């Protein structure tokens, strides 16, 4: 087992570097992206009205962050599994999930935002955090073991 790890030092180092990139995105989120919900959800948001937002800037900020997280996540998947078909499939899923989640987020925001703050919170969480990576890594590992 230890010998296997030593044989894959470069892959482990690259995956770690990309994971650090995800951490950097999280650490500098307030400076990199327009998202008035960053501070809103850190407070007692359930008793506060939804902050004023610029829908276009919010969309661009969420898109940019999702895109950066996706690129780093796909890089991690590629480095660990060296499987182009897995990258194509994950890219398709990331794109599909973005469209579904962004539509759902703006639907809730524009129609039921004040009454559905928890839905807004969780949908936004999937858009801004690399949660899909946590789902895809074990799935691709299992798939690779089955081959």
C-alpha cells in the first residue's frame, strides 16, 4: 500500500494542489464574487428580510464560482482516475446540475424567497461549494473498481 502511494507522488501532489485551489476559492469568496447572501446566511437570517440584490451580478458571481469549482473538481477527477470518459460524463452532469440549480434558485428568489429561505440556502450551497466532487469521487472509484 505504501509503495503504491510512493509510486503516485505526482498525482497525489497535483490532486492536493487542486484541492488547495478549492480552499483558496472558499477563503477569498467575499473578495472574488458578488454574493450578498454570504453575510446574510451567517446572521440570524430567518428573521431578516432577503437583502437587495442585483440579479445579473448574482448570476455572474454564482456562475464564475461554480465554473472555477467545476474546473478544479474535474482536474482532481482526471488526476486521480486518468479517465477521459469520466471527465466527459462529470462535465455533462456539472452542466446539467448548474442549469437546474440556477433556475431553481432564481425561481425561489423571485417567487417565494421570503417564505422559502431554507430552499434558497441549500440550493445556493450546492452552487457555491464543490459538493458534487464529494459525490463523484466515490462513484468513479467504485466504477473503476468494478472494471
